[in-house]
């Protein structure tokens, strides 16, 4: 594979993923939030089993909540006696024994082929991703060891009830993996919330523009203030979200921060078509991956993003942003449930206190 490839539909990404898997000689590591037992999922099970028969090492991690309907089926498809598929924090073992950790989900996407090619983004494996607007970047990397170590940490955390694995990897800083590209690895521990720290530091130092494209938008109060302060400095701030997600209660609660942002003349666009992309552009720097611009992704879950300056990735994301804007309407008035509006001052900080992991 030459250069960085960005895919916005699953059907295109899956063709490239299949090609990269077919070329694998030693190892295939896949970590996804959702791996469905549908036509797409069965196809990749077949492809991966064939690579196993060729002597290629295969490890797959799937999140129990994200794949709650089919996780056991996917595991059985590879053989119950083979330690090939691990399920991250199943409900039956974690909800009662470790209720707090149960809700700290593995939301990262990792497609690591022979420790040479890395796929990062918002897609899992399933028919739902074929046509839905989403984003995955395939990147040739020079140093795959940090990503492989992160995968191993998630693998150990997906073992038999092990929720106390201690990583040897330093999650508290961006990690170079290729020329001009760094990995931002996030964990629930406050010192491991690297995506959050990168984002708020970039927003606080922004000079010209901030672009936020996120399927789910539920920022901390600190992030809301940073956006408002940036706008006050003369920075152009634009937010693009779907007009509606598939969770109406979330849409109502998300609207609680709208009045603050709209009052500062921050531009908010809503697309009629639901999308699943997550990326941020701050001046000429970009950040993309699995994390939404919300406190659940940035302050509670296990996530993986990449960041870098300018280049072909920035051009691709700018083109994508322009296309979203052309198919959206600017939100000028917050439409929120009256009860949310009435209780926002008290409820939003309380919700944040519950969600955000602090030491």
C-alpha cells in the first residue's frame, strides 16, 4: 500500500482490508467495537480462518456491549478451544462484579497487519457500515510496537475476569508511529486520557479555525468553555453533527449545550443523513479515529486516534467537511426538551461527574 488511504464507506474499506489480510505473512490483530455475524462478518471469519490455516497468527477482540447480539456466535465460528477471539467485559462477568469498569468500554478500532499497516477509525465489521458515512484511515507505519502493546493490554483486559492488568506502555503522551503521525491512546484513567488532553490543548492555542465533525457530541463543561473562549479570540469554530442520532434521549440531552455555543455565534450544522465519522481540524492540525467529541469517548472508554499536521490527510478531511456542509442545514435555535432546559444547569454537571473518570 502506498501512502495514506482514507475510506468513507465500509464497502470500499472492506475491499482494501481483504487485500491487506490476503498479503499478511505473520500476524493479524483486529480490535473492534462491533463484529456482526451477518454476510460481511461471515466473509471475514472465512478469510481469517483461511489465514490461520496458512500459519498466520490471528487475534480478535470484540466489545461485549458493541457486539452483544453476536459475540458468542463470532467466538464459536473460530472454534471454542482456540484463543483467537476474546470478548471485552461480558455482562455476565462484569456488571455485578465490576459495575464501574463494565461501563468503561473498548471503543477503539485497530486493524494491524504484519505490524506494517494500521487501520484506525470508526468502522467495525458488519453490513451496517457498507453504505453509512464513516471514516477509516489505512496508514503505513514505521513503529508498530506501541499499537501492538496497546492491543496486548486490551487482550489481557479481555481475559477471564482480569480487570487489573497494568500496562508497561506510557499512555500519557502522543506516540510517534510514522513520519509526522502520532498515536493518541486513551484509557479511562485520567493520566491516560490523551485524546482529551490533545484536543483541549489544541483548542486553547488555536489561532484561526476549529472544525469538529462528530457523530456524538457531548463535551465536558471545560471543553465548552474552551470553544467559547476560542471564539472570543476570533477563531472560527464550526461543529457538524447529524441532526438526529438513533437515540432520541441523547439528542435532547446533547441540545443542553447548544444555547451556550449558539449564543457565542459558533456555527453548528446538522446533517439529515446520519453519519458516524469523528475527526477534528484545529488550524492545520488534524485528529481522527474512534473517539467522538464527547465525555464518554474522551473520558471513560478505551479509544485510539491519530493526529498530525497538514498533508494529504488534511486535504481529504477538508474535502469531506465541505461535502457534509453542502448536505446540512445550519442550526440557529436549540430545540431541546423543556425538562432538559429547565434542569440543564444542575443535571449536566452531575452527568459529567458520573461519566468522567477522575483519580
